[in-house]
């Protein structure tokens, strides 16, 4: 099993859109959030990320309760430009679709660490190709359905009219609700391809956006760049730390051991963490939660062994912290996720 399924990498927006949709079917937020083992106050929290596993749990719950297997298509159609913050505003105010797509290519990590995008040209066709940064097999269909809906809608806004797609390639099998794809995308659709991509006439790229706003574009670009540089700086350090700590085959390292692995002194390490507006404890707690979820769901390790591997002095301390995370005990969590 892939430990990346338990890392926080899916934007919370997708969960919130699902909760709102489920409420329209008479299912309250609390019940929906419980299905993904998320806190009751999740809807009131600011922007953030959930794990692939949590999103999968929510999507499966929603599909079962609503009967809508084509869930991703509906999510995508409900996500507006403003939902994507500065990046959404930057794309919508771009002078043409090519400029909007280039903004997406550069800043997509602000919204989704799971995917990358690349703009390619082949004769008279433009191709927006998707790169999966991690294995998203557990949510690939629903996530890519949603992603393509969002991107096609935004490009259409900049283009000034509905974008006519010439072809859509998807790197997963044809679903039994394929007709819904045809109804929305209205183009030839091919499954089981090496990568996912959407194709359209290359002339679209240079079509002037009649609603472009250079001032709004520049303001959004400045904000995106600021967020992007912060992400590179802070997440660069965090990623290095997580790669050291998030190793299920090695003992849980101390701050001093992690600093040594990074080949820096303890004081320099602490200073860099402070500059990144975080602490070793915060990163460790986040990683411990991801690892505990992984061990409980994907392995047969005892709770005692898990507590030891995560660096807790005793099982009771681990259980107490785990209950604060999930409002349930490790044993109950394992049983409920293996049903």
C-alpha cells in the first residue's frame, strides 16, 4: 500500500463542495465529515489539505448515498474561478487562454501538489497534458473528472465562449457511466492511455480575452508569486524533513538526528524552522498522524509496536494523542477502516 495515500495532498475545497452537495440530498455536514473521519468543525476551517484516503472515503460515501458515480463531473462544475483564489483570478483576467494556461502550469502547486500540467503543440492542436506527481490510483477517476471540468470551464471563460474539445485522453478504464462524459465533454474520449490530456484547436491560445484586466492580472500574479516562493522555501525544508521522518522502516528521529541528516547544526535547523513559521514538533506531529493512519489501516502491526515506531514512550500516550486527532481510539479506528 502507498503511504502517500495518507499524506495531506488534496485541497479541502473538494471535501467542502462534496459536503454542500450531500446536504442538498438531506445529508448533514456532520454525517458526511464522519465518513471521512474529519472533525465536526471542518467546514468552518480555512484552506488546507486532506489525505487521498480521506477524500476517497468521502467520495465513496457520496457515491453510495446519492447513486451518482459521476461525482467528479458534478464537483468540477460547481467549482468557480473564485474558488481558486489568486490563481483563479490571474487566469480569468489573462489577456488570452495561452497566458492563463501558463499561469496554471507555473502555479498549480498552490492548489494541487498531486498534479502538474504541461502545454504542448502539435500542428494545429494544443494539448494540455497532466502529470501525476504521486500515485493517485485510489481517486484518479473522480479527481481527474473534476480537474478537467474546472480547467475547461476556466479556459472557456478566458476564450469568451464554450471551448470545443477535439479529444480527451484518460489514463484509466472506461467507467460504466461513460455517457455522462459524452454529455459534458462532447468529444471523442479514449481510455487506458499512457497519460491524461485534453486537446483543442491551437488558435484558441491566442484568442483575446475581452474581459482581460491587466491590473487585476498583475495583482493576482504578485500574490501567486509570493505564495509560490513561500511554498518553495517552506515546503522545500518541510519536504526534506518529512522525507527523513516519514520512513516506516527506520526509527523515529529526534530533532538532533534530523539536523544531522540535513548536515546542519541544531541551532541552524531551529532558526530555519522559525523562518518557515513552523517547528519540528508541528512537522513531527503531522507526520506521526500520517504514519499512524498508514500503520493502522495498511499493516498488521500492534498498537504497541506502532507507538514504539512513532517514538512514543508508552502506548497510553500515543492513544491519548491519537484520540485528540480522530476522536476515537487506535483500535476503534483500525476496525472502522477495515470494514
